[in-house]
C-alpha cells in the first residue's frame, strides 16, 4: 500500500494503449471526496520542460497551492509536442475534473515516456474518464496506480511511513535519466496530516533536496520530473518537523528503490565525502565521483581503483590536497598520503562483490560532509539506451 494508505485518498489505473505491451499506463490519485486540499510540487530544473510540467505549474499557481487529483500517464512524455501537446495535457485535466467534480486548475498532471512523440489523446481520453469513475480506496488501487506509471522500471515503488497521528504514503517511478535535481521520475506523496500549503511546499522541497536530489545514476536530467504531495487533513494537525521527517524518509526510500532498479546496474553505491571545507564542497566532490563514467565502470568491474576517485575529487574544484585524502571501500582504507596503502585485499574484494558498496573519501580539510546515492554502469544500460527508449 502506498498513496491510498493515508485517510482520504483513492486511486485507479487502466490500460489506454500508450504502452506497446498493453500494460496499464493511466492512473489517477485523488481525494476521496473530490475536494481540493493543500498541495505542492517540485519540478525538473531542466530548461526544456514537458507540457505536463507547464500545466501543473500553472495550476498550482492558479489554485493557490491546492489540488484534488493527480493524473498520470506512462509511455509517452508529451514533451516537445508543441501546442497540441499542451492541449492534450489540458484535456487530461479536464476529463479528471469533470469526473471528480472539481475545478480544472485543481488537477495536476504527470507524464513520462518517449520524448517528441505526439500524445494519443483521442485514445486515452475515454479510458481516463472510465478510470476516474473507477477510483477506489485500498491497497490494490494504490498498487495499481504505482504499477501503471512504470516505464523501464522492473518493480513498482511504494512506501508508507507512519507518524504520530498521521501517515505518509508515496509511489514513484524512475530507473534512468537520474541526476541532480531529480530524474526521469515521477513521485506522488499523500498525507492525512493537517498542514498549510505554504508550509507543505517548504517541507517537500527540503525532503526532495535530501533524497531525490542526492541520487545520481547517469548524470542526465529529464524534462518531466515531478514530485507532488497532497494533504487531506483527515488526521491530526502534524508537527511540521515530524511531517518533514516522514516525507524525507518516504522520498529517501523511493530514491534507494530507484537506484536498486536502475537500468543495467548491479550495485547501489553510497558515496560519502567528509572532511571538506563545507557541506557544499563535500556535495560537489561526491557528485563529481558519482557522475564519473570511469569510476562507475570500476565499480561494475569490482575494482577498487582509488586513483580514479582521487582524480575526480581533484577535478571538482574544491581545493583537494592529495596527501590528506583517505579513500576507503567498505570501511577499509586503500589510499592515504597521496598513495596506495597496505590493506586486506580479500576483504575489499568481498565488499566490492556485493550489491551495496560504501565508498568513502575523507579530505582532511574541515567538517563538511555529504552522501550521494549512485550505481555502477553495466552493459544493460547501453543495451537499453542505444536506441530510442
């Protein structure tokens, strides 16, 4: 159970023929009574944005941070499709609004899939109308929605976090084009907490910064990224700090699930940079390592090639002093004083052979620290992406 776990939410899904394999590809998450509630969203920072991002941004501004539903489709990004694509996104919102009984501006829309392909609105519209009418509470409805938004994902991604007097439920999709400032990812969070929309927006942004924005798989930032949250207010008035922690935990678990399901990846890698002059410097260093194709290939080959790691740190522009850096795999130092050091090679090899790798670089310059989640680079990534996908 994910988005339907908090009180006051329903969901539904169906197949509209967007996906060539005939799988479910249309979903809706809505308030049970059809009324708008406090809502917020964070979008891609790519300057090229898809039609649904433009429409959702406009709707949130128009509604004053309220929404009654989120419509989602998968298999077609509806990006770089011109005025026709914008109208298609508007039509999806109109269909949902008519079925729910809310204003069009109180519907958000998320789409994911191929870029530059006209969206088949004529085929999808009647299916969406039936889907909206079929919305229901319960785990099956929520899981169906989570499955419908998958593209190259191999598993649906759902999470439920129980707070003191409130619940946060969430679902997401994402397996590639994952870089800083989110990814080819969609995520919907729901909560039954009572919260002001302005505060909700602040909490979501901080939660995203500490989770999705610290996930780097291939260094590519998508055109459609959206993380939205709706708060039904059916439960207790939430302490803002407690709600932020729950939302951050939900987003963090979903980000970890994306890394584990990344295209062609065999290993989830946590890259920790400590001892930097500032947290910002530590983050720059960790991101530099995470996006390095050379480092990713070494991780895939289970080779603790610390030279590549130290080289990337030097390229990050954070004033690294090579002689002070200590690089460890699985807590075992392999480099120090600007050179390789004696270590238990068998223990390092055993760690590298696992599905989770801990890579740590201590810079010895200050107190700044950051952890970035990433993956290795496997052959499957090239097979998936060497053609339009």
